[in-house]
């Protein structure tokens, strides 16, 4: 029986903020697996801010997304047919990057890995136990290395990465201050995730609130946003502070990212390190094991925003870029 595969293609590159007409829903028959390949039914799709950069035809750490082709992204699902001895129908799997915005895929077996859903839900493998979780773990443990008594600030604090960063830093004894958009998100960061404080950047007095939340300055920063918020953070840094630059989402639609307090990098002898988690694939298994153990033990909380239907992925993605999601944005395909 021929399977109809629903796909989302990128059909137009955006100028500034993306719009829905940049995407198109396409239906194609699913290809039969060649030797060494498997057919997969994708159940969950990860939507992530870095995808905005791939929509542009510009040099970056990731290749531009091709036009009139399936938009690439991480998925988790189930094998439905196999032409490879290592996989059989019914196996639950995850693919880190290449399976894409589509309900099904026929891929080389090396593009996927088996996953264990006896301890955590399948959807976690595109978030906490996928790229976002590894990103949070690496930036926190390998770059920032927060110490007891230090103040760590994390932007996009209730997103897929930021929420994990804050909890990992708290487990090390750091004072954690989040920055998020809206009172509800800030309340969640403090009451549910255990942050010491959270600053609502949508409030008129957010700069004063940041000062009040960091009375002894800032020692560690996990930066996801950039722009005016990052500039204010630089102005609060202590000597020999560390900054892990994971994302600059405020500039992804072409907005300038001025830094008036850039002198702080020199005068405070700061270590500023940008990183891309795909450069550290050898550490993903360790990161995911530690994160899974924390979740199972009830020591790490994780939240998802789930959108139903592949056809709604573009709308959910645009909402993600505007900060409308709460927790990890996932599409149930």
C-alpha cells in the first residue's frame, strides 16, 4: 500500500520576519526503502529558533535550507518498514537533524537511533533528550561551570534550553535569575523551576528589576537572546565572569544587535564563548543520560507546548520566534 507523505517545504526566503507564505504543504508518495534504509512514521517534530537562520541564503554555521524541499528538523517516531538488519517495525527512534517537517521519511539507517520510551515520553527525544537538552547541559557544565554562591542569569528562561540551564545551575548552588517574557512565565520559573528570581522583559521597568535581582552583580550568563537585554546584562557583569552565547534570537529577523556596554568584556576580563552543540556530538550520550536520570528522579522539570498536525508547523514556528510558546515547542505530526 502506498503511503502519502505530508511535507512542509520552504518555498520563499523571508525579508525580515517570516510569514506563512514562505511555506507550503506538499503531499508525495513515500519512497520504498532501499538496502540499508528504513521507513519511519514521524510522531513528533522539534521546532527551534536556529531554523530561522537557515531560511536565509547566507553564510552561517548551518547550510541554508533548500527551497522547494522538506524543511529540515529533528523528529522522533516509529519504524514502519526496514531494509536494515539493525531495525525492525515497531522500533521507537529519533533522528537528530535530517528527517524533517513531514509525517513520514525513508532514510539511511545511520540517520536514526533507537530510543527507550519506558522511562520518558517519546516527545522528549526532540527536546530534553535531543539537541536542546544537550545544548543546555554543555553550555552550563562545560563552559559556565557555575559555583555555589555565584549569580547566573539565563535569557529565554522558560524555553527548551533556558529552563534546563537554570535548574542545572541551581543544583550546583548558584543563585539563578531568569529573563522571560510575561508574568506567567516568570512565575513559572520561580515557583515551578526553582529560580531565585525572574525578570519580565516586557515590563516597563525591566532594567530596574534586573538590577534588583542581581544586587551583587552577575558571574555567569547563558545567552539566548542578544540585543538590548544582553547589553544590560553586560553592564552588570563581575570581574572574570563567563558568558556562553547559545543564540541571538532578537536579531534573527535582521534587527541590529548594538552593544553599548561591550567595554565590559575588556574591563571585567570576561570569557565570552559562542558554541554550536553539533560540534560536540561525542558528549550527547553523556548529557542525555544525566538529564534522563534527573527527570526520572524527579529532580528536573520539563514543559512542552504541543501543536497538533504537520500543517500547523509553520504557524507554531512563527509563534516560537515571537516567544508565544511556553517550554519546548513540539509538533505532534
